[in-house]
C-alpha cells in the first residue's frame, strides 16, 4: 500500500469552495459553527484548522479504495504550541491524545470543488480584533504517489506508514490503528510549524472506523524525530 502524498503549492487564485487546501480557512455548511473546545476553566477556544481534502481528488491515487472517493474531509487539532502561540496547556503531545483533542469533519454530500457544485458551503474566516486573518495563508493541495514537486514533504501524506514510530505498535487502545493523515514540521514566511525537534503529527483511526467511513473517534500523537 502506497501513501497518498500531499503536494503543497501557493495558489495563483483562491482555492475553490470545497477544494483541497492546507491552512487558510475551512469551508463549512452555511450556519455551521467553527469547531471549538473548552479549556479547564470552561473558556472556548478554536481548534487550529490544518487542511481539508476533497475526496474526489484522491480517487486516482487511492487505488485500493481505502478512503471514500466523494465528500469533504476536514482536519482540526489543538496544535497552537507547535505554531509558537499561547495554547493554555491544551495542545496535544507525545502520548496518544483523547478524541476531544482533534476534530475530523466528514461531509459526504460534497461533490467536486466549485461554488456551483456546493452552494450550501462557504469559507468561515477567523480574524483577530483588528480584522486580520488568524490562520496562515492557504496552500493548494494536490496529490501524488511520487516526489515530483519541490513542495513535497515526506510527512505530508494520507494513509502513511508508521516510519517515525520507534516501537512496534501504538499504545492501548489504539493497537493496530492506521495513520489517517501525517503532517510534517515545515515553515514559510508567515508560520513555523515545529512538532518537537521537527517531528510529525499523526491522526490515527481504527481499521473498523475507516472501513465504516466514521471519522469522529480519531486520535492523534506527536512523534519527535
């Protein structure tokens, strides 16, 4: 089984509604609230949006049908610490997270990218008190099973192999789980993403949930290189 690599590039124009993007802001159904969590004091904080993947775009590369080939899959996590931000002690760490530390949203009704194809979705932009976007500028996502892009990063992949894991299997209760998405440390002009000495972030899913197209029990872990 080959991982499906995420190939990042700066877009010439805004990525289409429900198109695959890294950073930027998520496309959500109109009226859908941005995902938030509460800290130990009950204060609400937004999860960091990482990426969204239009699953119709991965079909040519996922030849074993391990993922659905229609819908929008969006990844959020508590990773403020790794972006050099204040994180109130909530960021996930070097041990298996709880399911509440990440949010993976699956919208099976989404078809191909574009405003006409998805009229009920819109980009939800987070801004600071001065109206400036909080998230790093968006990158366009393409997919590959090779290394043909200058922007390819080894750790950016769907269904990656656990090459960064230094032990045989994940700890309980995640024995035998798959890596749904792996994100590598990297940086650009407007951010530095560093997972503990340039490690990786792995989103983990059970084989049963993956087969059932269920993404609400995903966990995560940071692996240091």
